């Protein structure tokens, strides 16, 4: 799946915890975003593990 940075910026701008950030910061986040697809039942995170990423579902 290919999504352009502008589209990701638009999507992220609607995420409540990101809404108060300057557009430049949201653009930076969008530029570093990787799209990942998971199937039902796939393990995405485990309770208690140190996180290295943030997931928006």
C-alpha cells in the first residue's frame, strides 16, 4: 500500500493527540511514518515490552 506524505499528514492532523502540534512537526512525523498491515490475531505489541514505535489504528 502506497500513501503519499501529504495524505499521511492529513490523516495525522485528525489524530487528537497530534492536533495541537505545528504543521511542520506533523509533516516530520508523516515523513517518518511506515504503513504496516496486520491480520486479525497478529501480535502487534506485548504487555510490558518497551515500545519503540507508536501505532495509529
